[in-house]
């Protein structure tokens, strides 16, 4: 009897569950574990994501007993920007301080159509060490949880609607695959934020096994950060290429499941004198032969600590023309938010450093 009492007294209750990190199936299972009906999950999700409620006490169509039980067993996380910086072109960069003191940056990008795209981070730092990317110079600190990924979107929605999401911020999404897939499932919830998979794009540096797993597990647009047409150059720019060289990467792209009108986006950052020649353009045509592809041509965004330079305007124009003349879809992407270090490859450092000073 005494031993039983000792065992009971040594048992600690499980930590509260963060509802923002639960898919609908997870939430149904959680509610079943406390003897509650599955339809309550839809009610809770609508309160959180549609009505933007962050307290169970405000969920007035739930019984007081259930609300009290939820308060004891669960919580609803939030992110609020510690700092916000706005570019002259309307791009807005948010600095979010996480519970453990680390930070991530998220970028809201205005498009010419009047719509807005949110560039979402998936890790604190990045392990891949791409030499043109400022984020990679910090190394990987940790993965973001599904709730931390979702909460970046929820926070940005306070500034107005978002039409598109791109997982192209800090980190390599496929290096945090389980949390990223869980976050996508939450973002897609009809009872929640109800994003269509057609409006969400995930960018990878080319983790080949995870690309195959992603295609099996969830629907999302795929973008591949390519940036070179030979293994020799890509090995230098992107060390991941030494593990998964171009032949394996392109085979994985060809195997990736696509809907009828869907294309894979290939991001190609043009760096002066390194990968911007017409010979590179010719090799790129060969690499993409037979693929349903779209190419985003991005001039290198210069930042402190790098010797790389952006291509000349006439070089970039000639590169794009070569691709267009051979039937490829090639779009030049403006580097929005450069003046606040919010453009591609610039995230992490400036805003956090300014804030700390």
C-alpha cells in the first residue's frame, strides 16, 4: 500500500499540449483521451484559426467543464514580432523571439497583383552551408516545431490576408521533414487557415531521399535551389551536392509526383563570372529536358562577408533570352527587400543584431 502511494506521488503529470502543434486527427485523439466527442475538435480549430482566440475561456460554445479541463491540459501558443522592418518596396520583415531565446525571421512580400506572399522559416539557422546564403553561415541551431512554423503565418495574418506561402526562409525544410509536414497539414485544415496546397511552395537544396518521402506524404509545390549546371561548381556553392550530385537530384525531380498542370520551380541564383555564362544556360536547357519546369532567375543579393557579385544586367538578360528562345519558362525575380536584408539568401543577422544593440 505504501509502495503504491509512493509510486503515485512520484508520477508527474504530462506537460500541457500546445494545440497549435496538433493536426485535426491529433486533436481528435487528444479529446478522445479525456472522454470528449470528436466534433469538438472542429469547434476548437475554428475558434483558434478563424476567430483568432488564444484562450479556452473565450470558446463560449464549449461547456465550462471542458474549457476548464482544456486550460489544465493544453495551451495555445502565439508569436508576436519583437521587431518589424519595412522596405521601400513594401516588403516587411518580422523578427520573432522564440521561447528558448533564439530567433527567426519571416518576410511578407507584396506582389504586383496586390496579393501577398509569406516567406516562412523552418529552422533556426541551417546546416547545409551554401556559400551564397547568409543564413547558412550561422550553422544549424535547431529545428522549428510545427507550432512555431504555423505561428509565423498566424502572426503575419494580423497584418492582412496572405495568398501564397513559400517555405524558403531560414533553414532547409526537408532537414526538418516531420515538423514541416505536420505544419502543412495544420495550414491546410478546412476548419483552420484553409490554405490550398496549390498556393504553398516548399524549397529544397536537394535532399534526395526526403524529396521522395515528401512526394509520398503530402501535396505541395516543389522548388529546387539549383544554382549551377556542373557538379564542380555546385560542389563549391552547395556542399549537399557532394552527397547528392546533379544526376541523382535531377532523377529525383523527374520522379516527383506532379498534378496535371503542375511544374517544378528551379531557383537559379546568378553569380557574376561563376554560373552566368551562355554555356551555363545551354547546360541548364539540357538538365531540364523533358521536365515540366519553371526557372526563377535571381540575381545574387550581395551581403557583408562575401566576395560574390551580382551579374551585369546585360548578362542576366542574355541568359534569360537564351532559355526563352528554347521554350523554357524563365522568369526574372526582383530581389525585394534588399534594403532591409530580407531578400533571398540575406535572412538572419541584421534585424536581430540591430535589436540586440
